[in-house]
C-alpha cells in the first residue's frame, strides 16, 4: 500500500485523474490524502467532490477555506462571490450527500509520521496542541448545529490565540490558523491580507514556517493553500503541495513513504465561462 498526498485540487479533476494514473494509484490498495480546497475556482468542482467521495476509504482530506466556504454557502450563511464556481454543487441532486460527507472531515490529520493541514501550524503550538485546538472546531462543525461555526467564521479578528477566548472568537482564530494562514509574527499574530510570496512579508511578519521558535519545527508537515510558494520553503520537514494547479501551474503529489514528488502540468485549466484563470483571482 502506498499513501499519497495531493495539493489543492480546486475543481481540477482532469489533472488529478492524470496524476493518479501516472503514479499507478489503485483504490482499495493505495490511499489518497488531500490538503483541502477540493473545490472552487476550477472548472469541475462537482465532479471532483463526487470522484473523491467515490474513492471511499481510499480517500481522506482535511478541510480548506474554500471547502468551509462551500458549506457556509449551502446553509445560507454566506452569499456567493463572482469568483465562486460552486453553483453546480449547490444545484446537484446529490448535493446533500456530498455536503454531509465533506462536513465530517477534520481540520488536521496526524498519522504515519506526517501532519496534514491546509494552511499551516502556528509557531506557538505543538502538533499535540494543534490537534486539541482543531478538535474544538471539528466538534462544532460535525454537530447537529454546524451553523454556530459556519455563520461566524468569517473575519480577521481576533488575530492571535488567547486561551481566554470563547465561542465564535475562539473558533474563528483557530480556523484561520489552519485554513487561511500565510504570514504571522513569532507569537502567532496573523496577517491575513498578504497573499504573495515570502519576499512580500509585511513589516513585523514572516511566513508561519520560518520562525525559529516554532514548536513543530521537527515535525513533518504537509500543507497547501499558498500557491505563491511555488512548492518550496527551503526548510526540512515541510512539504508544500499547492503548486498553482488552478492557476495553470502544476498539480503535485507526494508519496509519504519515499517523500518523492510527482507533477502534472495544468496549463489548459479553464473556468466555467471558458476564460483562462489568472493567479490571484
């Protein structure tokens, strides 16, 4: 059995199928782990969800910001933006089954010597602490009242963890760490406006993985979310998988056993209108 981890799919099913074929992936024998953002911006979000769900026990994923956004849209807690490509899912006859399946995935997985998360682990948390904090949000999301989270998760404040936080503020900062973080300061204060590469870090901030006091510094962390990294951090124990598939870059696959990457080019990805997607849209 091989375990593969794949970068942000964002509705790019044709690239995924090609990459899995190149890797010799066999459902039932192998497992595919995803770093979240299965949907949105790309051309085939509905088909991507169906494909992943149909893999059954051969597929696992953590949730990304676009996945949570879909769940909030479906429950009426958010209005779609012009950039969203999610309407096919919302109109699908099997939407309820797909959304319930998606909703019951975690924010963090830590197994087989690797930790899987969409955006990252803030410097002040060990992996053990991150799993504990993730479980708080997952308990609400997986409950009979997920709207408690989905209706209040949007926003950039509070921008730093405080153990005295309660309710929506507490859930929001935890969710932002795991699904939206790129830059923060050494104490974990978030800067959520900047989306380009490390060289563009605002004053006083740096990539989350670059802080010398980071408690998870020796842990293997597999993450996505940050296409502008172009798949490199220049640091050991880190495996960045978002290589800009939806923007016409590549889709990246990591074999956990060998730590080797495979890629396919996604230059011809188009959105539903037929227009080429542009980075940052």
